[in-house]
């Protein structure tokens, strides 16, 4: 953990609303491919590899309603929540069962964070 923590700070330090979809996709796909069996990822998601996962997830994120509302000024960007969300996802790689055999249930439970829901709050 001590080797990864400084890297996490560097990766999340420059997070913006504009690059968050890419950072989120990278964190999620990197962690998924580190922790889950790659064949199961392909079976469930259809992604052939980590690069395709990142590209598709980033594209999907940018086309969702929440991100559209952010771009239209109806939502703001909460950098602290974004960094906490990314850190939560990346820290799953430190789990003892992140060895290619983690169950999907454990993976999705471990990456859940309320901070991820607070990244693009509605502007009041």
C-alpha cells in the first residue's frame, strides 16, 4: 500500500470534470483486470481487453444523462468526491483476493462508494 498511495495521489491530483470519465474508466478497468478472471470479464462485459474496456466505459460515461447535465451547466463537479471515488476503486487492488480470482460480487461490493454518487451534484 505504501508504494501505491503516492501514485494514487499523483493520479487523482489533476482530476477535473472533463477528464473524470477517462480516469474513472481507467481506474475501474485496471482494477477489474487486476482482480477478476479476465475470461469472466469478457463473458460478462464483452470487452476483449483492458484498453477496450477503458475506451468503451469512458465513451459510455460521456454519453450518460448526468455527464450531459454537467456539460450543460446543470451539475457541478466535486473534485473531492471524484478523488475519493477513484481512490476507493484503486485501493481494491490491495485486497488479498485481488489476484484474478475475486468474485464479481466481491468486486462490485468493494468498489462501491457514496463518493462516486456525489461527483456531479445538481447545481442549485
